[in-house]
C-alpha cells in the first residue's frame, strides 16, 4: 500500500502507541509461535504479490520459466552458503543476527577488508541476490516485449483520468515542482 493517507495515519498511530507503555507490554506478551505464524503468512503474501507481476508476461515461455526458477534457486542457495561461515567477532550477538554477521569471514577475499565485508554481507541477503540475478537475466536473455511484459508498463494513457489512483498522487505543489519527471506526473 503506497497511499499517502494510509502512511500518514499509520505514522500517527505509531507515534501515539510509542507514548503508551502498555501497548509495548502487550506486544511483548505475544507468544513467539503466534508471531512466527503471522510472519509466515506475511511472507507468503509478499511473495504472492511479487509473483503477481508475472501476470503481464508470457508465463508458459521457456525463457521466463528458466529466469524465475533459476533466480529462486540462486537466491535461496547462495545466501545459505555464505551464512554457514562463522563470524569473526567478540561481540555477543542475538542468535538471529549470527547468519548475517558471517560477512566478516565469508568466502570472498579481494584484499580490502571493507570490500570483503560489503560483498559478503550483500550476498548473504536473499533479496539482493534475487534482484541482481533477475535483473541480469531479464536484461541479457533475448525476448520480445510481450514475452518480458514490458509493454504493459510503458502504456501511459488512462492514468490521468483514473480516480482510483488519486490517493497515490503527490500533493499539488510537490507534483507541480516535479512535473518535468515523466514518471511522477503533475
């Protein structure tokens, strides 16, 4: 949800709840199994939303099936390989940070400690690997605009008159300031 009103109302609720200590105590009393179940359903919804953008592509295309399958496989296997390394740290970290702290002692050694840490850290994140692999494959493997689904995103007509999109528009003065940017609008 990217509505300005929804974000503003959510921000107001968060500010009000931060002033009340009882709300924090209520959230802390939620059982771990319930929080894990909510996380599972939330993750499933996010994945379904991400995969719903495939509706504009030619799904039975071998090109698209290979790109999606290879991206999912690499984005799950490369980070799990990097997270097997034990971190070089004297810090006491919570158990859920240990896999991501492995960036200090990962398999990439290029001579610069900061570059090693950055690359090992980025490659231990599933989303970064998925973004990179999908971007490279989608832009290098040949395919038509219909096969890639690009044609649907390049259509501009009809967006100005659609009233359902008015909640997502920028405020009038901000929109006028950025009217030279074609994807922002006025």
